[in-house]
C-alpha cells in the first residue's frame, strides 16, 4: 500500500512539473508573438 501511494505521489509531482514547463513555454510563445505583431505594426510599446 505504501509503495502504491509513493508511486502515485511521484507521478502527480512529475505531471505538475511538466504542466509548469508547458505553461511557462506557452507564455514565452505568446510574448514572442505579441512582440512580432507590435514590430510589424510599427509600434514597439514605447511612448
């Protein structure tokens, strides 16, 4: 029973770490896409 709980906790931990990396990567992708759109429109966000 203890082995099963340890394995389950480990798998949940790995899935949580993978989700954090995925969200972080998606955020960087969106930031990059936003910068590309701003550059293409001639607005660089500075006033």
